[in-house]
C-alpha cells in the first residue's frame, strides 16, 4: 500500500485513495509568482476531492508524495508548504522519512457526496507554520546506570530518535520507559514491547492532548493504575494483544520472538502524523531466518494505526489477531467489501469497563480465520513478502467514547466502507 506516483490517501483511509490519486499523474502546476523582488515566490497546485458515499467522512488523511512535489515545484526540498480549503488553512507537515514521504494533511470533514476544492501553496518563505500537536511517537531509555543480571540499575530516562537494543535487554529490564516505542493520536495511544515478546498494547486516553511524554516517568508500572490522562487498558500477556506481528505455526500464533537483534527508530513525530520503524533481524523460523521490517503510523483524528510489513525472505504466512477474553464478544464483518474486520467488544479493559479492539485487513489477503488457546487469529498470504493492515482500540472513557457494542459495530462498518470506497481526486 505504498504511494502511487502522484498522491496517495493514507489512514484511517491511508491506502484507500490510491486509485483516485492516479488521476493526478497529468497534474500541471499553476505558478503564481510575484515579480516584485521584495515578495517571496509562490506556486500552487489546485485539485478537487470528491466523496462518492452518502455519508460524511471526517479526519481523512491525504499524502502528496515526495515525487509529486519534486515534479511540480522548483527546488521542492527548500520550500514551505501550506494547504487551503476556501482560504482556510489546514494543518499539514512535510515528511522526509518513514513510509509516507511527502506532504501530509488531514481533511477535517467532507460531506456526503461533497466535492472540495483544495489548493496547495509552496513558498520560499522559510518560516514554518506552527500547528497544534495532535500526534506523537517516542522512544525513551535510561542513561547513567548499568546492566546487572539483565536488569538496568539506576539512571534516568531520555528520549532518543533510535535504539539498537542491547543484548542484555529483556522483558522487565527497567531499561526502556514503558518497555518500548509509543505512538498516539488525539484519541488513543499504543505501545509495543521492544523485546522477545513484541506484543502491541493500548493506552486509553481521557484527554485529547499528547500524554506519552509523561507515561512511566513516575514509576515503571504506574500506567496500569487510573490517572487523569488515562491508563494501560489491555492485558497482553502471551497473546497477540492488539494486532501484534506473528506467523501461524503448528496450530498457534507465534510472535516475532527469537531474533538476532532489534532496532527501532522514530521516523516521524509531528503535529498530524507520527510513525515508528522497527527492524527485527534474523527472526529464526523453520523455513530459515528472515528480517522483518515494520512501519507503524498514525494520524490525527483517528484511532487506526497502520501496520506495513515486509519480510526479506519468503515465509510461510503472516498472522496477527486479538487477545481472547471471555468477557468480550467476537464481531466479524461479512467479507463482501475490499476491507474486512475482526473485532471484540465488552468489559475487557483493565479498568473493567467497555473496550473494543479490532483488526481491519484487506479481504483478498486472508487465507485463514482461526484461533488458538490465547488469541483470535487471522492468517494472510505472504507470497509478496508484504502485508499492510490496520488495528484500533476504542475505550468508553475516551471523551465522547463509544460505549456500546452496537455503536462500535456501526463505527467499524463505516470504517471498512470508507476504506473500500476511496475518495476521488481530479485536476480542477
């Protein structure tokens, strides 16, 4: 689900706009330059976005690819970009690293069957606009102490851009703050364990502002207790948690466990989009070792995280899934759309209240819907050595949170409908 040559729509409908953006191949940029030496040069691209569905869509992320910017703007790397709808500026950011290189912005809303006129302006003015920070990705580990018997003693936490995980590190080493990278939107936060477990967990949020920078600072496990910002709401244990990377082997799910080394990098930490890259080197499988490359991304206004996977060598299958919980009901879509979902809903949170979790996946890639003793499992074709899917959590204590299975199901039905019916992009 990578960029086409011109513009790609990202998430919650990250990949769904691909077909529409192909229409921009013939895009011709209109340059609006002021001949006055005192004024900065300005160029602009104008296009329309059309919603063909009879429902409104909110927080739709669009990516104008790095290649598109280079093709349509002189000295594209040196320019400052701004996006406007009816002269109202929409927050945006330029990504130079990560899975979505180019200019990212999020449409606040597009009405049922509506067509929007959008203008992208580029200027040599070096002053960048400052937007509210609605997403975050971070990785923090200790400095100033030392490992002893695979535990890190003393020291203090500092945020870093990347980390080659030390060989001494394992689960509960007290070395990495909340045990791995974290990422969040204004609606929900996530983390995964950067060790042999490699499980994905959920931070339920009671506020719309960034919270990860404070999580775990006042005690390693403090986030398991209710606080003003929220709490860890999912018990992962040995299960697939929420959307963890796995393979289906000998009748059960196997997470990315035995590896030669681990490397993680915060590839983007921006106001409307954030992403985390991880390299699992030498995953030891029966078919031989392989390197797994993972890109996880999120944008403002959505609960959905997108997982993009690539294996360096052929593997038998990709798998992912959800924790089994007797307190939660299983919900599945009918498989008639391009995207489908597997979900559970019920009083399964660590706060003992309602939590919905789900995987949204490309229907055509699914080869098996199964389970083992611990998890509900989805198995996917791996012939391309690539897979992309989404995962999400909805906690009832969110501001305006989903508080019933009926509403959660309606929400999921709309998400896969939007993913399966991309917005249409055309030159004005």
